[in-house]
C-alpha cells in the first residue's frame, strides 16, 4: 500500500500545481487591463502564452485527480499525467527562457517599443517618470505636464539616468520581468520545481502501486498465504 507520507507529499504538490495554474491564468487576464507601461513591458503575445500555460496546468491538475483515484492496478492515468507534466515543463522552460533572453538587451528592445508607441503613450510615460525622450531629447514627445516645449527639452542636461526615460523604463521592466521568470514562490521558473517534483512523486506512486500488485499476485499464487 502506498504510504500516507508519500500520498501527502503528492497531494501537496498537486495543490501547488493547481495554485500555479490559477495564478498564471489570473495574471494573464489581469495584466491585459489598459496600462501604458505594463502593456509595453508585457506584450499581448506574452499574455497569450501565459493563458495557454495556465490552462495547461489546470488541465494537468484535472488529469491528476482522475489518475490518482483509479484502483491500484490501473496506473495508465498516472503515466498520462507524467507525460502531461513533461509537456508543462517544456512550456515553462520555453516561456521562461524567452523572457530571460529578452531581458539581456532591455535598453535596445524597449527603444524599439518606445519608437513604435503612440504619442499619447510616450507622453504618459514622460509625465509618470518626469523624463523627456528615450536616450536623449531627440525623440521626446512634446506635450503633457512635464515635456511642455522643445525649449524645455533642449535645456535638460544630457544625463541619461535622470532626465531621459531609458533608465526608469528599463528599471521597471527589469523588476517586472525578473519577477516573472525568477522568483520561485510565484512565477514561471518557480513552477518548474512544482512540475518536476510532482513528476517524481507520481513515478514513486506508480512504482509503489506496481510493487503492491506484484506481491498480491505472488500471495494469490501461494494460496493466499503471505511471506514468512
């Protein structure tokens, strides 16, 4: 019989899998709300990938419940669960690595996004961080409450870290993206630990159930008498 301790560990990891799916799906929905800076940092494609991952984790949780309630000799459900967990792990690795790769060239990447942003979006960011332009004032958007005129923009000292938007924008992006893929308690790479640990726990449950069935068959052949 599978030990209560093993089943307790398995159940806890399965609950964490459910929580990971709920958190991923919820954040993918919440972060679609209109927010100029957040929408620049996290694209629609990122949110779609997060939605797919969240749904995949929740589907895996449903598979896990259907698998664990089967009788001992039926382990095919747990085998299917393990394949689903491998698919989840690949998805987590791909999404997390893509975000990590994007953070390696944040200044250049967000300059492209700055240039593609609307005038209203750039004015909103300039007013929020009290900066004009990205690397310098040449691409500043005149308007709003801070960059009120070209003369004001031209009068700013050429200090990239305080007067232009590259530093505050990339600092916000760096904190946001690093939290998404590195913090183990609530983000993408942290979910990998849950998935892999549940995979190992499921393998242990399968092995233990197979051992129990093997000894039952041996016991039956001996006329119902157990080993001395």
